[in-house]
C-alpha cells in the first residue's frame, strides 16, 4: 500500500489520548474539551477501551451529592498498542509503542544476513522477553508492522500481491507472540517512512531516500506520499546500471550500483575487513579508502542526478551503515550531483544525512501498520455508511 509521509490529522481517538495525557477526565469534560457529542465520544472510547489504552481510574461524586458516582477516565500505564519489527542485511530491530506513540521496549542487534526467517523469530522472542522484563502488558497489541529486506511489490496484507506464501510465513513466525492486524513491507520503505515523518525528511513533500547499507535501495516520495509505482517495486535504485561498471551483481546482471556503493562493496574496494577498518583507513588518509568512497559517491550521484532531472525533489536523504561510518560521503554526493545537473537552470536539491538511529525502520514499520489499520477501519466505516 501507499503511505502518507506526513502524519495524518489526529483522529478523535488520538485527540482523546492527548487530552487524557494531562490527567483523568469525565466523559462530560471530554465532550466539552473536544467539542463532540456524547454519542460520538462513546464510539471512540469503545475502541480505546478495547485496545486497553483508556480505562476507569477513579469515581467522582456529583457536586449535588445525588446519583451514581461519575467515572473518571485515564490512560492505562505500560499497555502496548503496536509492534514494529525490521530485518536488514546488517541488523534486526524491534520496538513496542503505546497508544501515545511512546516507546515501551526495544531491541536492536547486529546481524550477518543469510535469510530473514530465523532472525525474525529470534527478534520476536527477544522483544517479548524485553517487554516482559520491563513490565509491559502486550495483551492489547492490535497492529504489527514488519519490514523485510526482500522485494515486496504492492501487497502488504493477506490475499494481496505480496503472495500468500510470504505473508503466511511471516504470520506463522509472529502469531505465537502477538495477535493483531499484520502488515509486511520492504525495510527500505519503512525506513523512508520513518525519516519522512520523524527524521531528516520532515517538511519535504518531494524527496528521495537513498540507503547505503548491506545493499543499496531507494524510495521516492511525491506530494507527501510514499508509493511503489504500478508494481510496487519503485525504488530499486541499487540495480540501476552504472556506466563502466563491470562487477557481477547478485541479481545476475553486471555493473549494478549496488556493486559499487553498498557498504560491503566499498569495504572490499578499499581492501578493508569491515566498516570499522574502512573508517580507520580513512582517518589514516589511506588512498585506497578515499578512492573507494569517491567511486561510491560518484556512482550514487549518477543515479540520483537522473532522478533529480525526472522529479526535481527538494531533498535527498542518505542513510544506512555506510553513511553512519563515513558521514563525509553525504556532502561528497551533494557536490557530485550538482556537477551532473544542467547548469544555470536553478536546480536546488538539499542532500542530507538520515537523522534517526537504528530503530528508525522498526518505528516506520509500526507507523505503517497503524496506517494500515486506520485505512481498514475507515473503509469499514465507509461501507457501513453506504449500506445504512
């Protein structure tokens, strides 16, 4: 599915949560504060109470001293609402959020990627154990987002182009730990969503997210919407052919951008053993390391400059493990892009480093799952109104 890169206007449920964040309130007080009828408020409270987010915290007597005591509603403490999980080629991360979007528990571990199934199962177990240790109630989880380092296409739920086999495999791994609406999508899209909503991409309706990690991927955002194109595979920038590229790619082709600009490719070109070794070589001024980074920057710039000419984004956000280890590549990419644009036409594209930590993709996955659930609920309401 497509996602809004900006947070949607607050629903009534979210406004109730925001109102109760300052302290308990009665239904009448909430109606007055939120300017809604008691009936409308009641429908929203039903969902919040079903999610375990709101509960009766006290009873207050009427001022006249007559009638039944009035219920005071408040936010439940340490009640999980959403789970976000992500597997990349270098890390596995998970996050547990309450209805306010606050982090209740999290796990982030390095990964040597050989497949996603076993790491996903281990991540679920580790995150559940961490949540249990931190006293988080996971029985009300209603939305689960999973980002995987595989092409996903347009499908994100059961019975879609995602494929029943892949979705069922994910569901089989996750369901012993949590039940709820499940969304599965590509890790890069989840990362781009997180950066656009909470990171370096905020405020840029047109932008490109480029990820230089265990592989190389990208995501395009137009008019504040993350889309996958007609097939859902938009953003496979890592498999754009670089002029003069001769290295074989795992996709079966030769000269793909990924063979020059992914973290493993740059490490190999520099003759380093890992990213830490590459960093030491750069700090020591090793020519091989500088050349490897320059080659990667020029290759990324070549692909990005073509994208800039096509869509004229206001910002390019560059993230991933290579950027974290070698932040100097970002201004280098900016310079290399500028050198490839048509001179004198006023192109103005900002190139910035990603702003979120390693749990960004997991937060994006949780946000995507929330968008998915909200879209399903809105569709159900629309159909209900259509049929009276």
